[in-house]
């Protein structure tokens, strides 16, 4: 800490290719620095600004980074800079930094930019010595800045960096791609056409692979795992042909920019088009998505990833723990992490080398288990028809049911479950209309093509409702299990689904029919289920809220206005907090915390003083269940009456638009991954004389199963939410970045 008091300045720059979410990172760094008593400087246009100096290095204050969360690109500019690749360029950069008293740098860029930053750090002492030797600076400067500290964040839409699950911009790029492919699918299906879609990713197939997993594409080509056949073109065409014969109306092939064959030869989208035209005689179009993928407003995930990483980067510097070193901030399983920068860069280079050396097994292994698992799932999905059942194999009869409110991604999960189950030789059945349908026996067999086109579709094709069976219902359900010979049950849904599954599980001693494997898959926008940090549908709802709030904010440019926005979530504040973080709300009201009259008085005082100081917009996000009496209308009326003459107040109750919409890529990917694991689970447990009952979930980045027995102890039944909620730890960061604290001087909202 002692060194910190000597140097309280830090520089932030964005470098290399731009990525959506960089602005949120800049905002978080600037505001967190001010909160932690450091002075932030923006270095404009990446390393070019550092080499040029002068007005390219500017002091930032709280207000300079206001209103940028929703903007794509980077407001401080980014560039590629050849001069910084030379020692002379870096000498000038060092001189400019010490002229501004800066020896802490936060760099947001790709592996090139981060490697450059580390070289600069390693040379720092010798650069300063040269500046002294050539009379450009005084000796005591070296003593004042003995080391350079680097903290990196990865801004790259390709998700091509090791040491972090996600890079800044990748989720948004995937949003752009998936929206485009959904649109292309509808036109392709109308004309029965084939489309080749080229997506970015010169050295990493992440975008192509995840787009294929999310959209129901028919073939995908990525650099890490080229087709392992010499005549892969024939194989691809025969699969596409068979798909058409089975009833698919379109064929979509996704090609990563860096796709190669197994000899390392480029596979271009034009080549794929030629193959399809020649071998299939199909009218084929190529769409190269190009820079669209970099553009547009960042997704909720990218905003929050950047915000949390930016905050952590400043914390690392402020703590003094990383002084003189080079670290990288990333995320692993929803948690922000610090890793030694060069370890991450070197590991990234290993993947690239493995691809170059055509060591594809190693490349896939280095990408990690969820990448390979996604690839395996895609390979099943793209099949035109399932593998036929093996001779003599036991064919199970597995049923899928929903429970609770609709959640975007439910259809994606059912599609994945049906296709994987059928491909493994089993009979899949759909139970319509949730537990009501189970009681009534509304059950049908689902084949491979019955779920065609379901991947991108919002809503719940099978139907869902909040019915929880009681009394005589159990008898009816038991009879239907026997009648339809159901040997395993996948329950996809929210609180009602979990509760119902638990009921069946605990009544096994009364109804022997319930003695089948049961597994629950979390699907609710509320994200209020135990055993999973995220549930399917929550990401889609979060993005819907964030898009709506962006529009609401824009509607008020000319007036002084405070909005009270009400969001769903039932008794769980996840959507309120995360949407507040992503939109820069100054206050979020969470059911976990409740709200008192005193709180409202304090909030009102803050609003009054903010608007008095020239603030133009107030944004409060209120969860629907925060308080029965202090309703959204009550709060709005209170603020309006007390804020008379200073500002007016409007409410926006977002309502059901949060449950609708097509699922986001994240929800689709997780739905497919979890459903695939659930089917494997049911097949395995069906062999067991005492089959299990579990719920699946994502925990710290891993897919884990928790026994249904544990449900009661894991939930706060009165408030219908898990006892432990990981995201509650984020609250102080949301608060710190939305409000200038007393320590921040000369601030504006
Ligand atoms: P990215 O950071 O997205 O990988 P680049 O590789 O183009 O993008 O790097 C961006 C900038 O970072 C370069 O123009 C250069 O200024 C700097 N840079 C990259 N690699 C190095 C290096 N090895 N040494 C010094 N500077 C580098």
C-alpha cells in the first residue's frame, strides 16, 4: 500500500479490434478508480495515443463516462499502432506516461495488445534509464516510477483467449450472428435454398460452433476440428440431401473465417458454395456477416462482464498486490478471476500452434471440455436422421414435461432432449400442458423431425402452466406413467416444476410407478431455483429488460425525468440487480432487501440533490415483489409530488415482454447442454433398481446434479428462492458505480 500513496494515477486504453462492451469496461475503470481514490486517465486511440501523448492522454471524471453503457465500440478509440511494436515507439510512450505521472495501465485488447503491454512492462526500467541518459527526464523520476503495472482485460469478439471463459464482445457478436442466421433460415426455408454463412474467428471456432448449436444449422466448419475425412464434401452433401428428404426446408452451413481441412488448407465459404451447387445442384447463397458482428449495442452479459472485470482491475491496482506485475482479469464460472497475464497469452498461443501443426485433438483439448462437449452435441443435431437403435438394445420410454411460467429456451431444451434421446435409440414422449396434461394423459410420441425448427423458437410448444399436483392427481399421474410405460421423466421449468417433481419423488413409497428416474432442468426467467446459478430464460429476459430500459432512457433526453421501472423476478432480485448493473440504474429495489419508508426518503433526497446539481435522468429499477404497499405507482407518486418543479416521474411496468421473445444464444446453448446431460442421466439411472431423482444446474461453471432430497433445505420456501444466491455479492459494485460516493469530487450523475 505504501507505493500506492505515491502513485495514484492509472491509465486506461482500448487497443486492437474493437469489441462491444469496451465502453462498459472504461466506465467501470474510471468510476471504480475515482471511488478507490485513484485518478484515471484515458489514453485515446490505443497505443498510438500513448506514443503521441499530449491531448491524447486525458484526465477522466465521473461524468465523462456517463451514458455510454449501451454504446457499441469504444468512446476512447482504438487503433493498431506499428510504432509501439518498436523500442523507439515504446520509449516515447514511456516518456508520455511519466510526463502524466502514470505507471499503472489497464489495457483492454486482444492477445497482441496484451503481449505488447507486457513487453513494455519488462522494458520499463531500461526505457526510463534511457530517458534519463538522454536528458529527457530527471533521475528522480525513475525513483518515483520504479515499475510499471499492467492489468489486462480481453476485448475480442472471437472468444479466443485462454484464462477466461468469455472475452468482452463475444456474447454480443454471437447475438448478432444468431439473429442473422434466424433471419436467413426463414428466407432459406421459404425458397428451399441453401445458405453458407461465414462468421468471424480466424483462429477460434467459438462463434461458428456456438452459432450452430444455437440455430439448428446443418453443418459447421471450425479450425480446431476439421472434417476427419478426405472426401468430407461428399459426406456433408449426403447429410444435407438426406435432411431435405426427411423434410428440412433449408440447409445452412456455418463456416468460421479460419476453417481448414485436415491438411491445414483453407476452406472458404465460396468453396463450400461451389461444392453445394455442384454436388447437390442447389441454389446456394453466401452471406459473410463481417463487421455486423462487431457492431451494435452490447448484450447485458457483455456489459456486466466488462463492468465486473473493470472494477476488479482497479481493485487489483488499488490493493497494491499486483504492483510491477502483469495480470489478466477474466471470468471462470461466473466469478471474476485474476491470472498471470503471460500464462494466458502463452496458453492461447499453444492452441494456435496446435492448429498449425494439425494436432487437432490437442487443440480441442486446450479449448476445454465445454467446447468439445458442444461440438459433440452439434454433431448429433446436424444428423439428418438419428442412428437406428442398436440390435437388442433396451429401448427406454422417456417423457418430457414443463412446469411453471414460460421461459425462452424451453423449446431448445426439448429439441435437444428429443434428438439426443432418439439418436441413442430411445423413444421420446412429450407431455402436453404441464402437470395438467400429465393428469389427463395428454402424452404423445415425439420423433426426430417433430422438433425441427424448435431451437430458436420462444415460448413453450409443449405448453406449460403452474399446476402442482395434489391429492387425487398423484393417482392419475401414476396410472399414466403405467399406461404410457414411462421409464424416465425430464421436468423442464421453474418453481412449480421443481416442486411437482419433488412431490412425485417423495411419494415413491405410496406410488411404485414413481420409482423412475426424475431429473429437473432449470428454466425460468426469475432465476430463483436452487442448484443452478443461472436458469434457462433468465438471460433472454435480462436482455429484453435492458433493451427496453435503453429505449426508455432515450425517450427522456429533453426533459428532467425519473423513471421507476418494474421488472419481474417473483421474489428473486436477480433480474432487477443485473439489469440495473447493465443500464446504470442508480437504485435497484430487491425483494431480498425489501424497502422501508426511510429508504424511500433517502432515495428521494438523492434524487433531489442530483437534479438540483443538473442531473437530467433518474433510473430506479424495482422488482415486482419488493413490497406489497410501496408499489411502483406509490413510489412514482411520492417522488413526483416531492420533486415538483425539479423533475417529473414516469413508470414503466415491463410485464410479459420479459417472458417472451426468442431465446438468446446463451439460453439456447445452456438449454442444449443441460438437456443433453439430463438424457444421459435418465438413461444411466434407468438401469438402477433404485433410480435417482436430481436437479441439474450450472455451478461455478460446472454442470452438477443435486439430489431432489436436498430441495427443501436449499430453499427459502416462504420467499420461493434459494437460500444462497451468488449474485448478491455484486450489489456493492452496482451501488458504487451508479453513484458518486462522498469521496468523488466535482462529480455529476
Ligand atoms: P489484438 O490486441 O486485438 O490482438 P493486434 O495484434 O493488432 O490486436 O495488436 C494491437 C496493437 O497492440 C498493435 O497494433 C501494437 O500496437 C500492439 N502490439 C501487438 N503485439 C505487440 C508486440 N509483440 N509488441 C508490442 N506491441 C504489440
